[in-house]
C-alpha cells in the first residue's frame, strides 16, 4: 500500500504518478519488454552471478539457494533469467563448520534447469542447533561465493540469545539497498526477517516509483510492470544481482513472506488494485508470481498435508524456552478491500462514519486470512511454556485512524488494506489476546508495509480511547527504500518546497496521528531503514536504524549510495506488561553466541 495519493480530477489512476517531476523524468525512459541483453548482464558475471542465499533455519536444517547459469556455447542464447534458455547443469554443494571447507559436514548434488529458471534450493538436514555454517556450490569446475548461515537456537530447556533484523518494502527503483549493506556488516544477528514487498511489480514508465534522481541509474528490469512468469523472474533476478542484497543474503539466513507487491498492489483473493483486465487472469498472474517467488527465495514451503485453502505458506519457528516466531500470510485468501463510496479506491484509505462503509469494515464474513490460519494464530498466542510469541505480520494490526484533515476530509479515515479494514478479525483477535492468562506469555507483532516506523500498544478494544487496556504490542519497520510519509508530502505542497518545511509538515501530521491514536508510543514518518529486534526472557527491545532526515543540502538520502541507515532510538516491551515503553539505550552484547561464531 501507500503507493499513491489522490489524483487530480479526470486523471486516470493508471497514469497518475506522484508529482509531475517524477512523471516527466520517467517518461524519458523508453518502454521495453524483455531485453535479453540487460537480463543476461549478471549472467555474464559467471555461473554464480546471482550470489547465494540461505533461509528458514530450524534447529537442524536450513535452505540453501543459488542460481547456476550455464555459459552459452557458440551460437546459443544466454540462459538469462526468464528466458527459458540454457542446458541442465549438475550443481554440487557443501556445508562446512569452517569458512575454508576443511570440516565439511554435509554435501550433495542437485540439478539446475530452465524448469526452475536455473535456480536451485537444497533443504540441508541433520545439522546441529545454534551453530554457524559455511556453504558453497560448484558447477562446471567453478565455485560459488561462500555463504554463511546459522541454525536456530532451538534446544529444549535452553534459552539462547535471539537477535535479528526486521525489514520490508525494498523497492529497487526507490533507492540503494544500504539498509541491506548495514545488516550484512553486523556480526551479532541470527537472521533477517523480511515481512513482504521484497520486490515491487512497477515498471520504469509512468508507473515508476521512486526518486527521479535514480532514473537511468537504478532502473527496474523488466522495464514494464511484471505481469507474468518471465517478468517476475526477471524482477527477482534484478534484486539478486544487487551487491547489497547479495551481501545480506550471503551473510545471514532469511525468513521471508510475501505481501501484495510480490504480485500486485493491494492484492486480495480474487484481484488487486494494480491488476487490470488487460493484464490477463489474476489467478494465473498470482500463480506465476508465486512460482517465481518460490524459485528465487530461500523459502521452505511448510507441510501441505493439513487440508487448507490453497497453498499453505504460514509457518512457525521455535527458539528453545524463549519464544516462537509465527509468520503469517494474509494475501492469498483475504476478502476484497472496502472501497470508498463513489468509485474505485486509489489510496487504500476509506472514510469512517458512513453507515455502509462502517458496516462493511465490521462485516464478520470478510476476512484478512482464511479461518484456519486465524485459528492457528489464536492457538499459538494461547500456548504456554515460552514468554514470547513473535508474529511476522504484513500489515498493521494496531488501530490507525488517519485524521481527516490530512486528506482534506471532514471525517477520519482508516487503511482498508490493513487489519483495520477487516474489523471483525481485528476485534476478534485482540479480544482473544486480552483474555490470555499470564502463563500464555506476551505477543509481539513485527510488521512492515506502511513505510514508517512505529511502536504501539494493542488496545483490546480498537474503538476505545485514551483509557484503553493493552493486550500486546506491535513494532513496525520502515521501508528499506519505498516512498513513505515524507515522500508523499511532495504531492500536497507546492513544487520546490524546501525539505525542512516538508519535514515539519510530516512531523505535524505525525503528532495529529498520535493524538488520535493514543496507543501509538512512537512514530517516525521520515526515515528509511530497518529494525534490530533483540529478545531476552525479560524484554523484547527494538533498535531503529534510519537514513538521515532530508535537508536542503541532502534532499534525497535514498539516492546517495554511500549513506547507510544509522541508529536513532530504541523502544521495548517488558515481559508481563504487554505494553510499549522507552528503552534506555541501544541493545548491548549478546548473552551468548552460536557455536562456531
Ligand atoms: Fe510496501
């Protein structure tokens, strides 16, 4: 969400882009479809030009990933991603407890072929818990870069340190992936949790999304909107060719889940805001998008034997006696978003106080996810034995009323794409949370999507006011690069308004939002970056890492490749309080390190 603001009257939503400067600059880029030369460029970096990755670590297993590109023989086309070209390759792999592969503990081989776009995934089992491993692939006598990964600190009766990065919303044309660079440089993290919008579907034309400074510098590939298997494969390949993205994947295992933009903006079970009839059948498009996701991400599909609506993507990780991490999937089966009266929705925000809108938002037959998953989630947070239930969640669950004045509306609005848009599920879950006894532990939502940084209590009654009771907490990571409140402010001020004035405007809006939503203990609408989440039996602390505030001297930090997000502030929730409080300073050293660190 958070793609567009309201277009001027008469402007079609498909051709509306934020600000004439962006549109003009973007139009200078010729529209192309599949460009084999561009697609093949990383493939020419060698057999393993897309790097290596690992993911979904458990106590004894981890997924290893790479793409093995067969070099073209004379007269053959390059086996570029999405091309369908290229012969089969045998790919061997090794896992070692040292980076020089003197102590190889697992090895095997697999095949790369055009059927999986020459990506390979290995689910390595039989590993030891809470242990650092090194891995590499080999094909045609060539070794891949060496990757480092780690199994989960999940040993019964043990409490290990647990610390990871939280990220979301990494639009390639939105900026340099310096947040990933910063993550890759750390040596104290167990994994990266990416809660969605790992890629965006937009093209380089009038739908381009990001600062005009990066036109021609950091363009999307393919150049047009991704709508089919070839397009999504190319877009994933673009990300895997990015050096910062590669570094973060090679350094740490990732736990990921898709949100809407891995398919199309504001997707629901039967369509998406950014899916038009001329783009073919939506379910076919989604199937192709998710095929590319599963090919190109180090993602382990959970066991599919339990009857379920569609493919089950949601899953749970456990960490000894400390906690569990449940990763939700809220796109595949969600009901259609509520639209404002009088026409198609552009912003995703719907006005409150209109009887048919209020009724639709609260309709118990509308769901954010299928009932089986919502019940699984309720069972999870009711489980005793561990102090923390962490939930990797795509869209905000904390109630977020947007002051009408922000949009020139006489009434307040809500984001119809978030849990607020599925009020019955929201009320049902928060009520359930509030009824859990102390032995069930505390619940922490870890969320992205909204391109801004939050720490919020979760009121047991979303319609309560300042006297609310808190049932849990939510921490929201800013976008890696995607436009946030600050960038959107450009659409409501005269061209040339100094960054300082826009910062003041956004901070004023943030103050209004906090006034209307008193459970919001921290909100930043300016910085891009990531969070570091540190879990101990006593508390969950979150450190915020942000790009600098834009100034006249540095108006667009996202476009400067040398600028890396830095620490700004910390928030926490103390065990048993089920509410947010300020932390005294950044997290310190880990209580213990994994074996082989
Ligand atoms: Fe996003």
